C-alpha cells in the first residue's frame, strides 16, 4: 500500500512559507509603484500576471476532469496537484476585482467619451460595458468555483467512502464540466483579453489560451513531479512509461498550439482586412517582432524537436528541463499577446511586469501548497492505486525495456 513519506509536509511547509514571502513582497512593491509612480502600468502588469495564472488554473481544471473520465495512471499521479490548483480560484477572483477597479486604464470601452466618438465601440456597447463585463465576470468565476468545489468535495468524500457511486459522480460532473469550462473561458478571455483592442476580433484567440493552459498544466506537472521525486516526497516511484505519457501529451499540445496560432495568422494574413491585421502589425514591428520570432523558435521548433526523441521523454532530467523551458516561453507568449495592446508604438517592459507575475504567482503557489498538504498525495480508494503500485515496482507500464532515468 502506498504511504506518504516523512518529507511530505515539511517540504510543502517550506514551499508555502517561501512562496508567501515572495508573493507578499511582490504585491507590496507593486502597490507602492501604483501609489507613487504609475497606476496605469500597475494594471497593465497585473492583467498580464492574471492571464498567465488564470490560464494555468483553467488548464488544471480541464485536465482534472479529463483524468476522471479517462482513468489513466498518469492522471492519478497528477490528481492531487490539479485539485489543489483549482482551489486557488478565489485568489484569482480577487485579482479580477482589482482589475475591474482599474478598468479605465485597461479598456477603451470603459470611457464614455471614446465610445461616443467610435462607431465600433457604440455597436459593441450593449455587451462591452462596465456593468455587463463585471457582472458576467462574477458569474464566470461563480461557475468555475462551483464546479471546482464539487470536484474537491466529492474527492474528499471518496477518501471516506470506497463506494463506486462517488467515482461515478465525479465522472458524471466531469463530462459536461469540460465543455462548460471551455465555453466560459472562451467568453471570459474574449471579454478580458481580446477587448483590450476592441476593433480586432478572432475566433481563435480564446482557443490559443485553452491550448496554452493544457500545455502549461502538463509542463508544470512534470516539473513538480520531478522536484518531489528528487526530494523523496512521493509515496511511489514514477513509472518511466507514465513519464513518457506526460512527455507525449506535452509534445501533442506543443504541436496543437502551433497549428492554432499559425492558422489564425494565416487566415488574417490571407484575408488582409483592415479590421484584423493591426493586431499582428503591432506585434511584428517596433521591437515586438523579436519576441514573435523568439516564440516561433522557442515555442515550437525547440520543444518540437527535443520532444521527438523517445529518450528525452523517458529521462527525468531531460523532460523536466524541456518542461521548465516551455513554462518560461509561455510567459513570453502571454506577455507578447497582452502587452502590445498598451504599447503599440514600440517594445516596452517595466520592472512591474515580473514583480506582478511573481507577486500573484507567489500567492498562488502558497495557496496551492497549503491545499496540497491537507490531504495524502494519492487519493485513497482510487481504483488506479493497484495498477500504479504494480507499474512502480516494475519501473514501466507497457512492458518496454526499462529506461535509465537521470537522478
């Protein structure tokens, strides 16, 4: 039977404490910058940080429901981390409320004088208005938090009740829960992100964030599992084939992200419509093109060719390094997607940008660690436990030759 190691709680206690310190310091410095220097830049940096961490949290929720439906052992290894991640949504709700307070520094549609002088804004005013966006945002978070609460509540119930009814209830919720999350996040990212430039539109815009969130979840899961393994925190040995599975998922979503983004670019370039092209014009000129080229190389070519290697996906050190790189390049992608909306005249980066990312991220990680340490890493009564024990003892799960894993 799998039992939790002695390093579990002390290691998470340290992570929670250190992350909380980073988060508080980051938020305090951001607040001081807001009060003393530039309130607009504060909100610009905050929405960048918000989108990155929100993207990861939504990806974790979708992935949690997928693993309830599919029942693979890879999902059992990630389950507790995903459950802890989705319970950070109340923190992100607070960040959203702060962003709505500073909406005047973010959105053109929040200025009546601009709406009165712009036919496009007038046409969108019945939907893009302060009351509508704020109230729908609260509704979106309400739906997210309700589904996440039920997933965690029934997971706790499953620990006490081995009945198959609880597992069936989790699957029953996960089936419609996935399209609900996708639909709600599509609406939310359109309102909160795409409306930063209200004259532009693309049906692919929210899809890129959904795929990015899924990719971020697998990359973050690989990094977290590798770190926990190195510190002897896991109650099991990670089967090499299950590590290989996670690497293949990461490879697949890397390709899918590239397909979606290239399709969006190709359609807009081919159409050459004046209401669509400015979004790319501002991001491929005046210094922003450096990040654009960097994304093409770093978000596709490098991880694509690195993950094509079977050996790399079955080696802890190699696959976790690739996963860490993917997380870093995702930060660049969100920055490149959001920030040119405020600086179309040229590339701009503020000290507040990394501070906001670390501030929100520190609080997110502290809350995640707190949630994670409340319960055993492997959910008791999960039907996949015997299979994980067997694969951990064997070293792989498909009968392949055991691959050496770097320690």
